[in-house]
C-alpha cells in the first residue's frame, strides 16, 4: 500500500494506492453516515460490492458520461442528499470516474456549505489525476468545468480492483494523463521508456498512477488554487484538448488530452519553445498509445472553443507547452496564429 499525504492549506488529504484500499474506505466510514454517488456503469458492475462496503448507505446513481456532467446532475445529487437528510458530518463517497468525482466533489462543497467527501476513483484517469487535488466542477453552456470550486477530499482510496473491468479505451484515457505527467516529471518518463512493453499491464499502470499522484501532490501543495501559476503546468496539452472535447464530444477527456499534446508539440516546435528533435520525441512517446487524431470540419470552430478556455487572459489563447524532458513553458498565441496550427487537424498545412 502506498500512502501519499497531500499537505494542502484548506484541508490535508491522504491518498491510499493499493489492493485492499476499498476495504480500508469501508473501515474508515464504519459508524459514519455514508452517501454514495456513482454512475450507471459502475453501479451495474459493482452494486453488490457497494452494498458490502457501505451497508445501508443511500446510493445516488447518475447517467454515465461527460454529457451528464451538468447542472441537472449536480442538483440531482443535492436533492438526493437532502432527501437522505445528510448533515455536515455525513460523508459523500464519490465512487466512479472523473465525471462522478468532479460532480460529487462540487455537491459536497455546496451542501450546507461543506460536507465531508471521500474519493474512490474507479477509472485509471481518476486514479492518476482527477481524484486528487480538490478541483470540482460541472460543465455549463458549452464551457467545460466553468462552475466549480476547490474542495479537498479528506481521503482518496485508489483500489486497482476497479481497473480490471475498464474497457481498453478507458485505459487509453488514463494513459493520456499519465503521459502528460511523464512529460512534466522525467523520472516517470524514464520509467515508461524503460517499460514500453508494459503499458497494458494493470499492475504497472497502477504503480505509475501512484507516481503521478505523488507528483501532483507536490504541485497542489505549492499552489492549491492555481494562484501562483505553478498548478497550470498540469494543463499541458489541455487547451487544445478541452476545445476538441467540446467541439467533437464523442470521446473521453483523456483521449482529447493525448490529441492536445500531439497538436501542441507542433506549436512548441513552430514557436521555438522546444527543439524539433524534442517535439518528435513527444510525438513518438504519444505513439506508444496510438492516439486517434480526429479531423475537424474547420479550424474556426476549434478556435471558437479554445477562446473560452479558463487560462486565457485578454484576447490571446494560453498554452502550457512541452519544452524539454521534465520542463514546460507557458505561451500565449493570437487567435489567428493558433488557427494556423488547428489547420493541421482540418487537413490543411499549418
Ligand atoms: P468518466 O467518469 O466519464 O468515466 C469513463 C467511463 O468509464 C464512464 O462510462 C464510466 O461509467 C466508466 N467506468 C468508470 N469506472 C469503471 C470501471 N471500474 N469499470 C468499467 N467502466 C467504468 O471519465 P474519466 O475519464 O474517469 O474522467 C474524465 C473527467 O475527469 C472529465 O470530466 C475531466 O474534466 C475530469 N478531470 C478532472 C480533473 C480534476 O483535477 N478534477 C483532472 C482530470 C480530469
Ligand atoms: N487536472 C488539472 C489540475 O488538477 O489542476
């Protein structure tokens, strides 16, 4: 069992990564009023286990997928919390992927101005990234994560047992955030370069997830609310990723992160942020997980969504770009300049 402490100012969190952590969560919540939030897929696969782990706890089951990361789902959770007569010392258990984690986290932040929350991530992406660090949100009016709060979970339990039922596509999504982290922390990058044949080995992936959590904890401790700018580095590849997620919307977040990293390696190269050799290395790294690069109808549409990105300041579009192994740089581009790079996805020359 790896135990990682996240020393955040608002409230410290403890992350448990390893087999048996689901039982530890059950033990921790014995005697508390637990309230489980999950989605239809997780409920279908794990309803018996949920009942064993949290006997008698009400279970709020939401439809699965990013399109339900909405105001409507948020209020369904809050209604169910009220119906269950939760109080401030009740504990919300977010049992699912990043969509459930982000929404249940926001509901916990809002209900009675703050209820206890424990994250139990069931996707690789959520175990690697989203369950840690306290960012919670729903999408609204076509803008991703635009209504949200920073609200730290008191505990995070990452049990590898849940990864066994993940379809290959969801593994690829988790690899999106793992590769992003590996570009920021070269000790993780090195571990992947030495084990390229093990990227489908769940034990190896779970071990990488703990490394990624440790790296993220170090960033979040120093910049919990993204105010000094350090935490922005976790958005490597995300400007394009989020824009395409909103434009195309047929795949999951992690796949769009992979595509964002791919396109933004061309921006880093074209704008002189990194050498052509390093940009090629980033693309070779990405090819280990074979991101499926989409065709977009036209660059202007992608641009429209990129202009909504929360990182932007003024009229330009902000990017976190790969610079060298373990290094990144922030760069703003005018919309016209970014459109030239988006043309790569529209099948035209940049
Ligand atoms: P998701 O929650 O939609 O889960 C992906 C799919 O896997 C869903 O269909 C879900 O039902 C299914 N699933 C979940 N657990 C399963 C299991 N054990 N077995 C089989 N199927 C299972 O998506 P995700 O990729 O986990 O998370 C993406 C979300 O996370 C996005 O909304 C993104 O914005 C957010 N995110 C948040 C942060 C953060 O810091 N808060 C960081 C990264 C991403
Ligand atoms: N996933 C970005 C962050 O947690 O800041």
